[in-house]
């Protein structure tokens, strides 16, 4: 039996005979009818081939079937292997065309295996009990040729898809850049094969680390790439391929096409909340998102807003999930630049040299101004909480135990926390 490295033209044993006839002759005689059977089987059993234009089936697909039959007939006559390096070139070129047409690789390989099965059925149809050795020899040759063809076709298909993917990614990146810059994105969208959306939802995402990212060596890097790959896949699936994104291990930006900027963050908000939840589930890491929406010309402002919302949510310890301005409105407003914010933050300046007091005050606010919950959170005695709160009053003039002081105290904490992040 020949091998992949067998020199071209190496003579093999005589062609097997079934029913007294050389199998290569059986195959060559059946070539026209067998080709028609193969093409018919592809369209009947492989949906991606049924969707191909008739001229493609009658042209390229038919020619490749004929060539494949001749390759196997040659191998049956002279021995398995390749007669020359270019023998599979028609199959390679056809696989690249299927990749360009968007036919899945699984469909291409299914068609090849189906064709090989029909060819073997043709060869073995007249076999009798005395042909057992010839049947075994025929199957060995046919399977060797199938292995060679599968490898060549798969490599060609993946090479073509990689080249197409690179072009598509570059075109999508150009479209994303145009939108982020506030430029007219019509031409960039056409190059990317997309229609400009009436509006876009902008998500600013922050990914926590997956536990596997702490693995030593290359394991952590592999886990980080896996997290990003799964996030991209989930986003693309949700937007049916229309999403634009720039994502890395720690997060990034996503633009989702939308028909209505207002509705996306209103009645359709649940869909975005669900998407962020699925991202966390798929990546195995906590995900925090700031969201905004706009027509294409307003994307730069929406990006700024979404990232500001994300920063507010992170700074004030919001749990993982998706947030709009309306969801963090008070903290968002309290952190806007201005003399008011600076004066609010300055109220707590005396505590900057007393980190235990500042920590206690923050925990007190986060617990809903409950002393026992604060003590449990800080693992200290409730009396210690009381003592520290009295010290806060002495140093700042703000009394955390008075309900009337709580709004001003909370505002001061928000302004101070923002200024120290």
C-alpha cells in the first residue's frame, strides 16, 4: 500500500478485480452516471449544496466529482498516493470557492464522504464471495485517497476562510472607527457588507478575570483568549452578525444595531440585560456594562456616556449587570464636575488621614446606615462603630446618626469616592 510520501508514478500491485473486471475500469465506465448520482445526492442530502445556483452544480461541482472519480481510478490502477502534487488542485480550488460562498466546512466534507460512499457502492455492487481480497484492497485504496483529499480540501477551505475573515475584520474595524469618530459610515458599511443601522446601542464592558487566568505559564493567556472568543461569539450571535466590537481580556466596546435608539434602552431593555447575563455565563466571569444609545452621528457621545455609566457603577460597587444613566442617576449627577462636587468632597477631607474612620463611614452608608450591619461587615464590635461615627462628627461636623444629615453625607461620600478613583 502506498503512503503520502510515495514518489509520483511508483508502480503498485495490479489493480484489484471484482467479477473478473479491473475496478478502475468499472469506475471509469460508470463516470457519467456516477457523477450525476453524486450531484443529485449532494442536493438531496446536504442543504448547503441544495442552495447553490444550478450553474454552479452543473459546472464546478460536476467537474470536481468527475476529477475525483478519475483520481480514485488512477490510484486503483497504479496504487494509492498522488501521481503528482497538483493532482488534487481542482479539489483545492473548489474548496476555496465553497469557502467564499459561505458553504460550511462540515457540508463540504459531508459531500466528499457521500461521494466516496457512492463510488464504493458502485465498485462493490457486483462483488461475490470470491472477491473478498479485492474488496479489501479497493477499500484501502479508496480510504487512502479520501484521507489525502480531505486534508487538502480542509487546508484550502480554512486558508480561504482565514483570508476572508481578515478582510471582513478589517472592513468592520473601519466601520467601527468611522462611527466612533462621528464620520459618515455609509461607505465603510458597504465595504463590510452591512447596512448602516438607524441607531446603535453602545455597551462599555468590563470583564472580571476567569479563575483559569491565574494559571501559571501559558495557561492563563489561553484562558483569557478563550474568554474573549466566547464573548465575541455571544455578541455576534445576539446581533445576527451585525455587531461591531473591540474586545480584550478586560472588556471593551460593543455597538449593537438597533431600529430605535429610545426603545433599545426602554421597552427593549430586558434584552440587553439578558445579553450581559449570557456574556457572564458564557465567559465564566462577572460582567459589568454601561449602556447608551444614539443614531449613527451621535455614537461618539453615546460611547462617552456608556463609559461614564460603567465607571460610576464600578466606583460605587454596583453588582455585575447592565446599567443605564437612569439606573445610576443620583451617583452620576453627584459626580459631575463643578464647584458643588468639589465642596461636597471637601467635607470629608479631614478623614483622609483617618482611613479607619472613612472606611467605617462608607460601610455605614453601604449598609443602609445600620450600625450592626456595619459592624458585621467590618468584623468589629457595634460599640466601635459608635465610637468611630462620633469621631466623624467631631472632625467633619456631619452627624451620621441624624436622619436629616444623611442625604448630605451620602452626597459627600459619592463626590469624595469619585475624586479618589
